[in-house]
C-alpha cells in the first residue's frame, strides 16, 4: 500500500511513517506539511491512500482534499486530526473523504488504512459520536426520525443499505446477494435518490445511527 502523509508537524509525519512501515505492507512515498504542497505532490505521485490533517498553518486540509478529489474522484483521503469537531467531520465526509480518525489512538491508523483500501469508510468512535450528518440529531427523537426515513426503503433496498453500512463495495454486495454489480450500482443510486442523499457515505452513516441502539 502506497501512503502519503500530510501534517504541519514534521515530527508527526516522521513518527507515522516509521510506525506504518514497521507494521508491514506500507510504503510512505511522500510527506507534506501544508495543503498546497499536498496538492502538488499528489499530482506528481498519487498514493493509494492519503492521510490528511485538518487544520494546518500552511493551508486547510479540507480545502486541499476538496481540490484533490475534484481532480481525482478516485482519491482515497483519510483524515487524521486532533479535532473531533462536528462541522469538520461533516465536511470531510461530504466532500468524499474515506474516514475521520482522532490522533489519540495511533495504533488504529494502519487498520484504518487497510479498511479504506478494502473500500470501507472508517470513523473513529469520537467522530461517530458527533454525527449523524444533515441535521439529524443524536437524541432519541433524532434516532426515530432517521429510522422513519429509512423505513421508506423496500426490504431489498434495506438489505443493500445494511451492506453499504458494513463498508462493502459493489462487487462484494453483488456477490453476497447473487446479483450483478450493475444491478447493485443502480439500486444504490435509486436508494440515494429516494432518501435525498448524494453519496453512499451519507447512507452508511444514516444506517449506523438509525440502528445504533440495536448493536
């Protein structure tokens, strides 16, 4: 796995590089200390996954990520920051980020990178506690509101939504349900349209929060 790290603290970049490469299966191909350098480096050498801080002295990580994803919609960007801020988390996911972790638990970074490579969306516990997105509250009434919205889905659509929330990609969902990838792609598009959502990350988070009490 080819990984790049963007953080305005060189010590963090160095430490993460060492930890990830010692863990095996990871090559850190470059590091950058601000958003502008990150965009330039990404254009020259796109990594498999980009670890991105949010607040940096030389440029906002969210803005850099938005530009990178705008140029490469296949970019995998995993945010790693000290800020468990609801607004940041919502922005990170809405622009197409593949996850949001808090720096407190460095040991979770490598598994998170592996999960992102497998097509999953990764949210740390602190990040998840700040959601759901799009104005859905974390109170009991918010829980019921989200459950009610998802109840508009058919049994098959709910089955697909549950698998999306597990982090499965279209190929794996198709294999699980014995359907074609094209069918799954179309069904997910129908689900998003029905729920007024723009991407599968929003669907996954909504499903997780609607079923949190069942876990």
